[in-house]
C-alpha cells in the first residue's frame, strides 16, 4: 500500500537548453513563496486589520472578527485543492500553478486597496472576506501541484531536499512578512500602523507578482501532453485510485493536522506576545522573524537528512523531541517573558519542529502515483489546513479568553504533537536509500 516509487521523469528542454533542476525549483517556489507571504502576512497584522474593517467596542471582539476573516480563507481551500489539483494532473503542473498565482494576485490587490469600514461601511468587511475566500481557493490549489512538480524534477537521491523547498519557501515568506512587520512597527507610530502600515506590507507582496508570473511561465512541464490527454479521459479514475490509498491518506491528514496547528499557532505568537505576554510589538515581530528563519534552515536540513537516513527517523525523533519540550518552553516564556526566553524558547521549538515535515512531504508524494499525485496531495493538504489551520488561531484566542491561562497554547500544541507522532510512526518508508538496503 502506497509504496510505489516515483518513476524518473523526462522533462523536455526548452529551446534546446539543458534542464536545470535548481532553476526550475526556484521558479516553482518563488511563486509559492509570494503567495504564502501575502496569506501569512494577514495573521501578523490581525490586530491592525481588525481595527480597519471590524471596529467594535471590544478589542477582543475586533480581533476575533479579524481572525474569523483569516479563517474564511481556509473555507475554500479544499475546493481549490480539488479543482486545481486535479487540473494539474490532467492538464499540467505549469498551467495550474499559473492559474493559482493569478487568482492570488487579484485577491491581494483587492485587500490592499479596499477602503476601511469607516469609509464605506459594511461593504468593506464583505469585500475583504470575499477576497480572502479567493485567496484560500488559490492557495488550496497551489501546494499540491508545486509539491508534485518538485518531486518530479528531482534526482532520485535528492528528492527530499528538492521537495524541502516547498515548506522552506513558506518559511521564507513568513520570515519576510515578519521582517516587514519589524521594520514597520519600528518606524511607525501605532496609529499609522493601524491606518496604512499593514497595507504597505501587503503592497510589497503585490509589487512582486509580475516577477512570479514571469518565473512560472518559464517552467518546463513534467507531464507529457500525451499522458495529460489520457488522464483527462479518465473522469472517474482519479477518485477510484485515491480510494486505494485510503490508509495513507488518513495518516497524511493526521500529520498535516498536527503540522498546521503547530504552524498557525506559531504564526499567532506575534499576536500572543503582544496581547497576552504584553511585550512590545517590535520584540513580537522580532521573535517571529527569528523563529521563521530558523524553520527555513530546519526544513532544508530535514530534507538533507531524510535523503541520507530515511524518511521515518527524521519524522519520528524530532517530533518526539517537540512533544517533550513544548510545555517546559512555554512555562519558561510565560513566567519570564523577555527577549531571551522568547527568542531561545520559540527558536528551539522552531528548529526541532521543522525537521519532520520535510520528510513527510517527500514520503507522501513518493507514495502516490503521478496521475493522481497533484490532486490527492492538494485535496488532503487543503482539507487538513481548512479544518485545523483556519481554526487554530481562533481556538487559541478563545482558550486564552475563557481560561485566562497563558499556557493554553501549549496544551493545544501538545495534543497536535501526539496525533502527528502516532501518524508518522505508521507512515511507510519510501526513501530510495532504505529501499536499496532491503
């Protein structure tokens, strides 16, 4: 079950130029990075966006409405995963990635230039919610085709490292968003940050959109037209084949649920540090910047190790370490909030927690046949993210409000880590280095 190895792919060179894996991986992940930058930046500026579009008499109410709108972007992700993922299997990876990027660009510009609630009233939050749902649809169809593309262009001995650029590009995006947040919070008064500072952060991503489109248009296709045409005729084959991999899909859902809770609770730490620990916004953004930069390095190291030691050891042992360290780290942060505890504590959790998921990405994509890889990965990823990522920050905010316990995020992360560890231990070993040892 699910042990099929990805066969070598013959990518046709463009205009007699030799195929360059590094250039193709960069082109795919640059688009992915730009999309995630704008999606994640919303969570960094949730407080300011709440003031702009959801003014209420309560700071808690404004933040909850802002986070609910952030969650609206997750509602349409499964639909985007199904539609654009299957589209990538039938028509090609490049057309699907270009379409998702174009939709994301339109949504980003809409949010950036929508007037405030005080200017146009109820139309403002309605427009922003609609734009977030378009963003969610686009991003739901982004991860599957991109991850499938990376595994298909990678040399067999470096698959995990090449696929590592998928989660690594997300960390680059989060790091860039945090860096922009640090600069803006350092140079702007709070009222300026509320009024237009967050719009500048979005606009930076929007300016990069033409570059991303140009890069993706140069990508070689990994699905030959003959195979794409044949796949298009198999209208029911996609779902029937997916059912044959149901156990693998359930385990992947569990791993992704664990990972997305960890990711979005971590991204929420900017808001948590300001609202709950009452540290400065500059320090809060600085912690996000450092932790995301560390996760970028951890994703690449995890891929490198998974190619040499196998997928399962790199999934299981770091995940176990994360489980054991989460509560002590939060205990330290809550009782001694400051630069040292926040940077060291979240930095430690970030580097260890980022190792397992690169190995998982490689395992899941390797175990799926090519003709359903994009659609299944996109759909499973989107369902897990929509169910748990879209609610993670709302759940944490609610838990903090109801219990008054600043350790509430730790308990939520511990539950997620246990689920992820169980699922990872049951995943198949797909690393070529392990297959040769048998």
